[in-house]
C-alpha cells in the first residue's frame, strides 16, 4: 500500500546505482530477484519481461555457474500476474534453450533442481 507505507522501490530498495564508481568501466551491481541455497548449491531466480539477458548479465551468470555450485533460472513473464511465457536454465556455464511453459512448469523444474541438489549432496 504505497499511500499508507510508501512504495517499496522508493522507501525500501537500496539505491545500488550509487556504487557505480566503485567498479571499472560500466560494471555495477545488479539486483537479485530471488536466491536460495539447498544442500550447498545455490539457485538464482532472474525474472524478465522479454526472453533476453543483457550481455553483461549473461556473461556473469555463465561465469558464476561454471563451477556447478550455482545455477540460474531465467523466467519470462508478467511479474504482476505471475503468468509465465518461457524459461531457461544457466548451469555449468551454459544457457539452455528457452522452454515454453507456465508457472507450474517452472515450479516443477525448480523442484527437480532441488532433488538433483539433494542427490548430489548424498554422493559427496
């Protein structure tokens, strides 16, 4: 309720752009839409309105996932309604093809990732 509590983006979201001078070139912090850890493995949720990642963000995710400890699921849809159009995974430094699917398909895919993490953790 923006009228009663102020809008989140104005009142609660840190203004990360103030740190832009801390990094070389055009590099700056990006926001994280969601992150979770299961059995020592991390998953980042990246929500987009179109099926495209900016080049710098794609490169970052490819590099961060190359060790196998971190994965990224990129979901394209309407954040207000949570209607999903398509999604893609970035694992082991590579982005998968876009898969058409709805919110249920994304949830199933995330649950499968969780099972993989728990299985790999038991193999250590």
